[in-house]
C-alpha cells in the first residue's frame, strides 16, 4: 500500500524557518511529480510548490523567494524561510504515482505549521 509520510512542521516565529519532508513508502513504479499544498482555516486548499519528474519547479506567488522545494528520489522537501503569520496552515504532501499499470494522486495526512508574529 502506497503511503506518503510527512515529517516536520510545528511552530516558528515570523522570520524563522521550518523544513518539511515527505517520503513515499510502498511498491511503486514511478513518480510523475511531488508537491506541497496548504489549507489555512476557513480557506480552500492551495498549491504551494511542485517538483516535476524532469526537475522543473513551480511556486505560488506568495512563497516565491522564500520557499524552496527539492526532491531526492522518493522524498520531497519544502524549506520554508522568512516565514510569515499568513503561512500558518496545514501543509499536505501530494504526489502522482504510478503503481503497476495505474497512476493516481496520493495525499499525506497533513502537518500543521504555525507562524506567530
């Protein structure tokens, strides 16, 4: 059974840094992309950053220059610097994974990031 296991998160003060990681476990054939989404209280889930299989990356405008996504095989990282209170949210790992002959989206359970002013 394929699972996405997230680590990191927690609390930080504004201007601080946190690092998230997400590892894929289980039997897989390949990963097309891995990324991070977040959902703040009362808001819709939004894309934070994505890392495609070819290495290309894409960021939400609100985090450009502050967050960096990277990937090492089946693990994706999100380095978050210069954190702002508006970065407070539950962060979810997402990946499109091919298993046997089928591809589908997988999600982690989410990890809470709280930034205080």
